[in-house]
C-alpha cells in the first residue's frame, strides 16, 4: 500500500513490511487531544492511543502509549520500566528529544529509539490508531504489529476507569 505523504513512522512500518493504513483528519490547534482526534477519525477514544514522552529517574526517556481517554499511571510505568519514579517530560523538551511536536508524537520514527510501553488494553482491539508523527495523521494497525515495530513492552499503564 503506497502513501504519498510518508512520515518517518510510516516508512518504519514499510521497512518492516507491516500492514497499516494512514488516516488523515483536519487539525484543530485548539483540540490536539486524543479524544478529539478519535471523533475526527471515527473511532472510540479508547482505540486511539496517545504517545506520552516520560522520563524515568533511572533509565531516562521513554514513551508511554495509552488509550486516548485513559490517564497514565506514572507509578505503574515506573515499575514496568525499572524506575523508582517517572514524570512527564516538559512540553518544551519533547521536540528536541523526539523530533515531534505536541499532537504529533509517535512511538515510531523518533530521533532516538526510546523504549516504548504500550497499555495492555490495546489487545482488546483488532487494530488501534497511533500518531503517524505529524498532526492530522494517524496510523491504524494491529496492536501486535505496532508492538513488534516499536519493541514495546505491553503492560497495564492506566488508572482503572
């Protein structure tokens, strides 16, 4: 499947011969949150995963990929990643660290291959959406394929709802 607007994230999936589709949507600067994106792409918010850039006190920067309507449990992430504590990376640091801007942060194709932790709820869906690495574009693929592409550790990361 060829796309004319390739992002680094999409190219990475192509290299791995992983099947996916790119879904474009209108960008609303006021609403960059995953719940809004989910409405735009016509999927439940729990199926549209957001990528958060987090720093652990021992192992440094990592990505937490969680459902759009979920709230990251930093203690669970710290435990899963071998850290005592974890905190969200300050917004102004996200671009220099990852090469991505808010609303367009993908666990694929970042400047460095940071460890990826994917919330276990991904497995309840045949496919999930993640950012394609730019605002207005989502990658939709099977959770197992995204897990393979990012070498993600799949573990519970959100507070029970």
